[in-house]
C-alpha cells in the first residue's frame, strides 16, 4: 500500500476546498448532506424510543440499560459510516464531473460488501479510540472519571460544580490529540473502503500510515478549525443576542422562525465542510491506482 506525505499547507487547502464545495452541483452536495442528517436524526429518535421502552420494561437493571445504550450507539455509528461512505462517493462523483444526485448518499446501502466494511471499520475505530483514551487518561489523569460523574450529579443535587482535578490540562490535550488522529484515520480509511474497495484491515493500515505521515498538515487543520470555532462562537453569541432582542419586541415566535432554521443551516454547512475535508485528506494522501508514482521518499510500504 502507498500513502503520500503532503506539506503543512495542505491543512489550509483542505479547509478551503471544503468551503468551496457548494459551487459544484450544490443540489447534490447539500441535498445529500440533508438526507444524511435527517436519516441519522430519525434513526437516533427511533432507537432512543426503543431504548426507553426496553429500559422501562427492564426496571432498574443497570446492566440491561447500559447494554441497550451501548448497542444503540454502535448501531448509529454503523449507519453513520455507511451513509458517510455514500457521501464520499457523491463527493468523488462531483469532483470527477460525473452526473450525480443527492440520493447517492444512500448508494452504499445497495453495496452490501462496502456497507459491512464501512460499518465494521467505524466500530473498530471507535473501540480503538475509546481504549486509547481510557488508557492514556487513566494513566495521566486518573481523577477525570470521578470528576465527570460529580459534574453530572451536581446540578441534580443543587451542589456547586467540583473543582477541576489534577491532570485536567493533559487530559484535554489527550482528547484533542486522539480525536485528531482518529479523524485522520477515519478520513483515509473510510475513503479507501468507499472509493478504492479496500478491506477493513487494509483500510485501517492505510489510515494509520497516512495519518502518521501527515501529522503536520493535520495539526495545521486542527489549529485552523479551532480559530474558526472561536469566530463562529462569537458570531453565534451576537446572533443569539439579536434574536433575543427581536423576541422581546415581536414575541417568542421569532425564535422558532429565525433561530431554528438558522441552526439547521449551520449544522448542515458544518457537516458538508467536515465531510469535504475528509474527502480532501483522502484524495491528497492516498495514491489512486494508475496515477503517476510518487517519489520513494513519499511512500510507505507495508
């Protein structure tokens, strides 16, 4: 297998191209993202209702409730992987100039092998990510778990929030680092499954190798995303204040008419950008079959 190492500036390029995605076939790109989002929301609501019904019938059995919650999370993650693979195929078709519709996001549901691989890949990646987080946080900040549980219980009991535990800073850095690595592995590996018909093991190997080779551009991407998040948060605060003023002047219906649609548009745009960056990472890092060979220094052979 071969992965490319790209320069640090690729992090900015990935973000720029993702922001420009809407210019080419916006109906397919935004329509596909809307279908993906609504499908996940509908499934999450349905599974939540099922989980609630099972929990009520099981009484106070914490084991059954925990198991149902775990299975619900796995099911949602598996479906998300399948739909994301379909959306990557949609983006690839747009990138190559092929005709495509928003319904392409469901295409992998008809590709049983790809669907199973995508779901298995996502579940394995989640398992590895959580195990790595648990091991590192348990080693460097063992009090984080009990502190988190206390913060959940404090509002219910009317108590003040507990002080930050020792090791909170390193734990936060661990979460960021593992999240960044997982995003890189997910982008490359899922792209290999959806667009290059790779198996789960090969996709994981490509994802890990490609991510490790491109830590610098991924770090640049992360820093840019953090800056963008701060700017977006400030804009949201300003928008919330404006909506609040309008609500006082015109009535609470303004919140429903303005805030809810704006929130949905924001979530949709963020989803398009996130998946667009994933496609850009895969495209630049993974050498396509038949493309000119990269130099030896830009290759990893496993």
